[in-house]
């Protein structure tokens, strides 16, 4: 539960006062400890923008990085820290998990800052709603990642004679066959459960469409999970595996992206944090690599919003630094610089997209179009759609199906139905 705003919610008020009176003695800088899992090349560069902005203002940054893409490790470490009474100032927490933390009454109420800075008017409602618990802001969104992307190495496609980007799975498998025949790995993949789940959700969206995705993977409707459409999705998903090399097990996502960057592999299914890696490696979209919607998904959009929740802190200096962090995260300057590197687009509305590349411009346009068309759906693999417990259970089923050829499509559907009943703890 989050308390309604009161005189006790000082951190954001103090920070706001300090923003106005920076020279005042009351505004000495403080330290922020920030838990995150942004440790790949592109991610670290993006986060560097934030660290620089905090330290330029005199605050000190205590990095609390927990390796492991998708953030599962980070979330376990965070639990231990909070339970032992040593919460960081801020943590990268997303989607329904924000509500789970807010229920424990450990998050800071950010309403004063949000009202002062007019966050309601600056954020799409679908994002603002996820940042609030019982109507009170408890987290700050920094971006929108699109998950349903297919990345490709332009030279590999050219050498393999693939002349256009695949828009359907028939086209995709035809292209993948050519890439394989030309001696390349067709699909770069990292065999970790969250990566399997990332590919799976794009396949479900491509095979079934946004309404089906919503029924099956957001509402967890059992009939949809056991339907013919789910059967077809699982078949396509299994077929994809035959295009992955046999050393994929345990591989990190950015190592898989590097296989595309270096021209060892043709395609990767991954959210647009992968673009951060292409950019960090000096590659140019539309020239060295391409971004296109995963097959069958060009009119839909799976969103994944990175956000920071602020934990309640006692020391006054720490509260002020924390308030400044919250202010900075929603600022235009940070949202532009950070997202130019991260591969995502700003969460904040009305931003000038001039400096952004064609992939980001397409993402921004498609986000609006999908939102109007009702085809904007939350990513289940990235913690936007269901409770942590249900996400964990469904991810295990999908990953087991991917890894074990003995599990039949029928078994997987029955297990999905069972996993969908998992209640939040
Ligand atoms: C996060 C991204 C991150 C990616 C890989 C996603 O769940 O939203 O910010 O780059 O995982 O760790």
C-alpha cells in the first residue's frame, strides 16, 4: 500500500526546493544507490548518461549492478536487500512488479513531484497507469522498448540472396533456409529461459494476432491457451529452433546480438535493447543492419517500459538525491540522451524525434498507431503483462518445451493452462 501524500513525503518536496534554490546550504548533495542489470556494452553506455547527469549535479552514484539479462537475478538480489532492511535508493522495476512492491509499503510516494512536473500530461495513460499504485505515483518510466523486432545483418542477407525482409513465417523460413545454405547461422539465440520466452511471445503475436495474444498471454484465458492457434504458435516456435546453432545454451543475449553484428548469423528475435549493441559497435541501421517487425506483427506492438521505483529512505541527504534522480529521469534532456543509446524511445510524450534513427522513428509511429488500433499489448516475457508468479510459471513451460524435444505440443498446452492458474504469492 502507498500512503496518500502527506507532509512526511519529503524527499520529492526537498528535491523540488533544491531544484529552485540550488545554492542553498540545505541542498548539499547526497548519494544514490541504484540497482539495475544494464551491464552489456550498449546498456552501460546508456546508463553512463544518467550517472554523468547525477554526478555533474554533485551527487554521488553508487552502482548496484546485478548481471543477467531480463533482470531475474537482479529481482532476487533486490528482495534479499529489502528484506534485510538495506533497500537501495532506486531499482529498475517494471510493470505489475511495481504493484507487488508497493503493496509492501516500501516505495516512496512521488505525487508531489508528479503534480509539480505534470507527469499525467507528459505520459501516455497506459504507461502512467503502470507507474501508479492506487492512484499514487511510485515509479518513473524512462523509455518504451518494443519487443517484437527482428534484427538482421544486411551483408549476410545479401550474400544469402535474401532480397526482402520476411513479413510472414513462410517468408521467414524461406529466408532462413537460404541463410543456412549460404553457410551462416540463420537465427542467433541465447538459450536462457527469458530469451526463449521473448521469442515465443513474438511468435504468438505473429501467428495469432494482438487479440489472441491478449486473450492468451495477458488475460491467461484457458481456452486460448489450449486452442488451435496456440498449437500453431508452438509448432512455429519449435520449427524456429532448428535454425539456431547448437552452442546456444546459456548464451547471453548480447553475445547473440554480437553474432549478427559480426556477420556470423542472419537474424535475431529480440527487443530493441539489441539496437543499443549495434549502435555501440558503430553499426548503422538501414546500412549494416536492419530492424523490422517480427513476422506477422507489423501492425502490432509489444511494449516493455523500463522504470525506476524509489524506496523509502531515512537520511535526509539521501532523500534529496533520490528526489533529484526522479526529477532527472523524467526530464527531456535525459530521456533524449539515454534513449538515443539504449535503443528504445522516450516514455515522455511530445519529444522531438529528429535525432533518432529510422528504427526509433518507426517504433514511435507504430506505438501511436497500435495504441489507436487496439494492437498495443504488454510484453509477458518482460514483466509487463501478468504477476511475477504467473510469468515465472509460464516461462518455465515455454523454456522446457524449447529445450526438450520430448515435450509434445499437446503437453505444452496442458502445462500452459496449469501455469496460468498460478496465483500471485
Ligand atoms: C529490459 C531492458 C534490458 C533487457 C536485457 C529487458 O527486460 O527492459 O532494459 O536491456 O531486458 O537485459
